[in-house]
């Protein structure tokens, strides 16, 4: 997928290339990100491991990131991060387990 100058998404000969500057905009419009393969990630009620587990994602899950919030630092397959991804109302996973292609925010910050 490629992003043109006005933000429209078009096919690009099987490529999955998205400019870093555009990722935050696309996240709000339905981009799904893969969870690290081989992991069943706990979904928590807030941005830290001290929050209750509300469910566990299946292997090979993909997630839509609604917004992101700073929280407890977690180390995972994609590094160490304090960013937590809101994937549904009251549901957060550590960004260290999500392949976003960035070490920073890719979606708006949660209120």
C-alpha cells in the first residue's frame, strides 16, 4: 500500500509501504497492526501490568489502535516501550508487542 500526497491510499505492486508521517492519520481510518507472532498478549483495563487482564488475544492477532497512552514501561519482541495501545473501550496492550513500524506514537493520544 502506498500513500499519495493528498493522503489517499492506493495499491503499489504488493508493497506495504506507508510513510511514517501518514501512519497516525491512517490508524484512525482502519489500519490494523499485527501482534508479534507466537504471542498471546494480555489485554488490560489500563496502561500497565498492574491493571486487570480483561481478555487475551489469540495467536496472529491484528489490532486497530484507537489511541495511545503513556504508561508502564514494558519490554517485548519489538523493544521496550512506555506506549500502550487502546484497542477497544477500556482495553490496552503494550506497544512493545505490536508491529507499528515506529518507536513513537502512530495514533492520537488518548484523552
